[in-house]
C-alpha cells in the first residue's frame, strides 16, 4: 500500500486526547489517527449499488432535519409482518411462485429502506451529530 505523509495542525486538546487514546490502547499515534480518519469518512456513492446511487445522491443535498426524518423512518408494521410470514414459509419450503415473487420484491424494498436509513445516519455522523445506540431513541444531538 502506498503511503502519503500529511501535515495537519490540531488543537492541543485534541492532540492530547489522541495521544491518550494511543497510550490506553497501546497503539501508535499514527495507527490511532488512521483509524479515526477511516472510521469517520463520509460514505461514497461508489460504495453502494449503482441502482441506488441517484437516490442516495439526493440525500447529500438534504438538510439535517430531513436526514433525521429518514433516520427515524420505519417499515410499516403490516409490511414487516407479511415479510416475516413469507420468510417463514420460504424456510418451510411452502412458498408459491407468486409468494416467492412477493418475497423478492419485499426484500428489495427493505434493503432499499435500510440503505437509505444507513446512508442518512452516516451523513449525520459526518455532519457532527452523535448517533443513538440501539437502546436509545433517535434524537438530534449535535456533537
């Protein structure tokens, strides 16, 4: 892997924090910096399926409130229940051809929903928000 050297000016408090993380984790400062940068890069459209790029590109232009609305969105309960029933029938090997087609369509819709939601959350993180954990409600929290 080719390596580039970059000179960056950091506030003293941030530098001390990075040094402390390096010390506590017994890693070099370079490793901590690399992990920090890698973990906080915004998502790239090249990383998503081509069929979703235009839709996700549109999310880049949304304001924070619109992104939070997407992040908080959920699948309709009846859609989720139907998907679960189809999955159970698929596991049991009792799906009809029509149900198989319905399951494939449902899976694609759910994948699209999860990708939109994940992309919105990644953008919010990039914009400085602290994201909720699984046990916390989704709320706007600027870092």
